[in-house]
């Protein structure tokens, strides 16, 4: 029987009075792409830090590439790569010098042939001597993944790999992640709060909220759980709950900020009733959510995954400013 690439039981992390990860069970099959999907602050990055040995486990156990993260941390770390959300490249060095630095930090011997192969694979060979500061965002992401693959890991962690990228660059990264998974036969665990990203990339998904897994399965399995549609409705003045529950097809109504989240049997039927019974001039906002990973999250938690995402920080500018301040 093939061992799981990642196998965690009761994984827990407590910071003072805050339980950031709450007794999570996680099993990731070797060779697949597994997604942790949830809003910012849900515990996704903390799980990666626990699995990579960057943060101590409060309770529970975790095995990565067959090694106990708590008892054999160095063995586990030798077999994993990590692509962080923030920039890890040195803009003042060339692509080749960044690879050289990575090899020194990880004490990799005979790394040059591997580095050349990775530069060719990511179409960066002709830019190997150029300073990284002049690279496009897509090129930088390619080089970051090349660094993570340099020591031939069995598992690669990608923490919000496309955060802050425009739609075209994000889709280019999706193709690259699929290619890396196939070409290098490496297991990928990625975190994201982008619904379409998890749906497009992942074989299996765990939906996480407030440090707990609320659902796991393939994207199709998760979407099949929800036998309903959702309508977000905001009117001014607001409608009463009793008025909403009286509409045809409405199964439940939940207050959401200044509006309502309606679980309905058929959005088309309920919307038609709303438009005939409510003055359209009073409708401030209406949105329909049909079966998707987003609707799964709404059904389980009563809110959207991206409702707490907020503004995405520009890490590249932050680190560039930090380097200039240090000079």
C-alpha cells in the first residue's frame, strides 16, 4: 500500500487563548494536488507551518513524506519544497545566483545540472544571467517554483501562490502548477481563498473555517452536497424575515450585514416572485449563487469565502522598500 504524502491526525495549534488550528485530520495522496480553501485567517498558512516544521505542533501528529514532523523534522524538511505568498527572491542577484544561493542554504551537491534543467523547463535559460529585479511577475513566480524544486522534493507546499496576481498571470500559474505536478511527479498542497483556483487545480479540497475543516472531498463531491441555490438580497428599506420566508421556494433566510442570505430551491423561481412582490426601486443589491464550492462554503458557514479577504498586500513592493531602507 502506498503511503500518503501527508498524514495528520488531530493537528492542533494554540496561541495563548486562540486556537488557530483545531484538531484537523488531513490525508493527502501521493502525486495529487490538494487544496486548503478558506478565507484569510482561517488557519491555512498555520497548517503549512505545522506540516513543514516551522511552527511547533500543540497537539496531534503529522507525517510528511513518511517522516514524523515532530520527531524527524530534518528528514521531513529534506523532502519538501515551499512557495510562499511573499517574495523570497533577491532582486539584486541574477536568476542563476538565486539558484546558487538556494543550493548553498540547502547544502545541495551537484545542483548545477538540475538548475539548468529547471531554467530550460520554465523558459528562463536565456535570462539566467539577468538580475531578477527586471523580471516580470510571471517570470519571478517561475523562478520561485524552480528554487522550491531544486532539491527534488517529494511534496511542495504553495501558500496562496497566485495572491495579488492579475487574472491572466493567475491562469498562467495554474497551467504551470499542473505541469509541475505531472512533469516532476511531486505532490502539491496549496492554500487559496480563490474558489475558481481550487476548482480548476485540485483533485481534493478541504474547506476550512476558523481553524476547523468543515468539509472534504473532490470538488464534484463537495458541490453535490448542496441541493439548493442561494440569493443575496439587500433592499432599502429592508424586508422582514417573515416576508422573505413567505416567498415561494425559500427554505431559510439568514441575516447578513444589511441584507439577507436566502437558501432557495430554485433561484429563478424565487427571483421572479421577488420582482413581482417587491418594488424594484427598493432593491439595492441582488446576487445568485448556484452550486459551486462557494455555495458549499455558504451552506456550511453562512458567509462567503472572500468576505473577509480584504485588500491583498503587495509583498514585492514591501520587500523592495525594505531593501532600499537597509542600504
